[in-house]
């Protein structure tokens, strides 16, 4: 079981409205199947989860604080970035209509942070070590700032995955 970073900030990412026959369990199973295309999906429970069920379930208190209540939690993190999507499924008025509300969150891993900080510092120090250092200061500062910007910007992939889920369910 992979560690869930509780410091990730989960933000509203959109809602998919869809119709399905077969009841709430069938609709939840369909949403879970669509989310499973991207990573490990676990059902969320209120009670602590024992080790035997940790692959299928996660306790609500182990999720990022900004997740709020949800039914499913997708973890598709990499060694470079923590990425999460939560889903709250609700019946939407009439029979057979459902609303799947998604929240997404992502955060750099310590590996990514270290690589970007070291890269930024390298761009600042290289002009000092170079014989032509005087004219390399401006490009070094620009490259250093670009490196820091890349580290701080949110993941585009996280936004694409949520939009794909919404489009797939709404179709």
C-alpha cells in the first residue's frame, strides 16, 4: 500500500451527470471501473481499515484533510508527483440519475522538489564557475526562475484525467 500525502490540497474539479439502470451499487461500480483505468481506486470507509482490506479500502481520516466526504479515492501517483482524485456519488433527483462529483489534488514528491531546487541553484552558480560568467548571469537567472516555476505549477495531467472521467461518464 502506497503512502497517501495528507498535505495535498484537494480542489473541486467538476461533476459528471449520468443515467444508469441497476441502482446505486451498479453506478458506483461503473465509476470505480472508469477510475481504475488510471490507477489504484479504493473505497472510502469511516472506520479504520485493517491490513487485509487495505488494498480495497482506505479510512477517511488517512486522506488529505481537504478531501471531505467521498465514496472513492484514486491514487495515481508517481515517484515524481503525488496525484489523487476523490469521487462522491449521489443520486440526482429522479430514479436512475446520478451525479459524480470529483476533487483532484497533486503535489510534488520530495524527489521532484530536490531536483528542481538543485537545478535552480545550478543555473545560478554556473555563471560564477564559468570564465564567461558576466554575460551568463541573465540567462542563469531566467533558467533558474523557469525551473522554480515548473516545480510550483500544478499538474496538467491531473486536470486531463478528471476531464476524461467526466466526459466518459457523461457520454
